[in-house]
C-alpha cells in the first residue's frame, strides 16, 4: 500500500516543475527576468522533491529502532523475560510472520502461541510507521512547494540556486566516497588496535607460526593461539608472483600485437574475445583450477617423479611423486590467466593513446617497427603500463576463491610453488565465517590482516603514482 505514495510524490514533483515554469512566465511577462522559466521550474521541482526525500531518508534510518521500541513496549511479559539476543530474534520472527513469511526458528511454548498475535502487532506497527513516513514526506513536499512558489519572481536568481543545488549534490557524492574510505580505515584501525593489544605487532608481522584457534577451556589441547602472519604474507607473495609471471608478459605482448601489428579485422575480433575472460566469475576459474589444471599438474609432476625415482635424483623424484592437486603453482597460474585481460586491455588502450607523431618521427629516423615499439612507444606508455601491472597485482593480492579451491588452507612458510599455501584474504574469510564474537584475538586477527592488506595496497598505489609523475614529466 505504501508504494502508492511514490507515484503521488513523482506527480507532485512534475506538477511543481510545470507550475513553477508557468508561474515564472506569467510573472515575468513584459519584464527582463534573470533566469529562464525552465530554471524556475527546476528550482520548484528541487524544493518539492528534496524535503520529501530527506524525510524518507530519515524515516528509513530511524524507523527500525522505533519499531523495536514499540514492539518492546507492548510485548507480553514472557517475551520481555527472554535474554536480549533471544528477544531480538523473537521480534524478528514476529516481523517475518506479520509480513507473511515463515519464522526463522521453531519456538517452544508459550512463545509459539504468542508469535501470531505479535506478528499481527508487528504488521500494524510497520504499516503505521510506513504511512507516517510517507505522509510526512508529502507534507514536506507541499511545504517546500509553497515556499518556492512564493519566491518566484523576475529578479529571482533561479539559475544560480539550481546550480548551487547541483554543486551540492556533486559534493555530497564525493563526500560519500571519502567518508566511506575514512569509515573503512577507522573500523580497521579500531579493531586492529584491540587485536594488537593482546598480540604484539612484532609477533604478528614476523612470527612464523599461524594457528589462530585459541583455547576456550583451560584443559583444551590443539589450540596454540599462534598469530605469526609471515606464512600468510609469503603465500600471498608467492601466488601473486606466479600470477604476474603469467599475466604480465602474455598481456603486454598481446597488447603490443593488437595495437601495432594486428589488422583492423583481427583486432576487432580478438580483443572482445580476450576481454570476455574478464567477465568470467572467479568461482569458475576456481573450478577450472581444481578440476582440470590441478589434476593435470599432479599427473605431470608425478610422471616426472616416477622417471627420476631410483636414479641419482631419487629424492627429487620421491618428492614429485607426492605432489597433490592443490599447490601454489596451480592457483597462481590460473589467476594469471584471469589477469591477462586486465593487463592486455589497459596496456592496449595506453599504447594506442601515445601520439602518432612519436611513431612517425621514429619511422622518419629509419627505425623499424620493433625498434619503435621498444624504444619509443613502451617508454612513452610506461606510466600507464605500470599502472595496469599494479592494478593486476592488487587484484591478485585480493583474490580469494581461486586460492581457496586450488591452493588449500595450509599456512606454510615456503616459496616452493609445488607446496600447499594460503593467503591473507583466504584467512580473513576463514576467520569471519559463521557466528563469531568480536572479543577474541582469533576474530580480531582478521582486522589486523585487513589493515596490513590495506597498507600494502596503499603503498602499491603510491609507487604507481610516483612512476606516473616521474615519466610523465619526461615524455609530456
């Protein structure tokens, strides 16, 4: 029912625009007006829609808390005696029942008998708050329209005011991005501070044992509570290095070929096909790594190990015969295939953006195409190519699904690509999976890992910016 008010609000805004434009034409007839009638109408539309949207936003923010208070004030005594967590769950189930959905859990007596009545009461409260919010929004729209219609006259600077509203909206959008970043950093720093209060930062950054399972009871065994994240950093670096070893040369060379050597028909066909890889979900790459690449790699290394076993390289052969499906080489190789479109597409656009005059000058000096590419185009495009590489590195560092399915979960301090490893992002997901209480070092360790990952990404961006500034000054 409340959605019936939305067309009314839209119609009111449109009517305000038409009415404001007509009123401006009538009042400025024969006079020199500062702004066009359409700009007066736009100002009327803004003053009609903006107060209503502000009221609706406030209702969306405060209505859930008010609904909880109203539910609690009239709840039966048996419900009020529940523990806070169970009481909130009962109110949530009552809201679901009132909306026609099944309850999330089965309640024992007497709560099962109280649930239908509380569901009806929750539906009434929700309807009352929704109608109240929409009525208040329409009233605010009416007051805004009355205010702006009383101000419309030939000397009103409607254009300046409309532009001021537009600038304010653009500033608000920019502020959202900045405030979101500040909020993310603040939450990471706050919870990371709580984590480092119980675990020394030196142990976290340089410790070689990662076992975040802390003991719940004094007699519990198998939970060492070691938070040395160096194995996670090593695994993340190893997989990122393997991925970039695959993606960087293949992506860059394909970009050079498509930009400088391929014909128009071939480029128009191959580049869209190459970019299709960027739209493949990472879970598909994970399945491909786990079900195809992993067994193929294991079969290859096991076969090589069987050939080497019994000879001078018998220890190497015995090791290769034990290689399993999950290894850093599989995850890094498949991740490199996933990153090829990022490197190729960005590098291709950057190379094409190099001025044609540089190519013509190089050819005029007698340089060949390959010499022009290596000595003129690539140096000129280096800032953009470096940015593409760092973007691919950031994507590799933040990838989770492929690592989980193809590299395993073993926190091992090794640079051997045939070993099972894990990464920072995989451990963050593992630590925050399921119902968690954010008062133990095990759960707070995820925020320490997230803060470290944020700092590393920030450093990569700073390095990329320095590269861009240095070489842009040289080639501009």
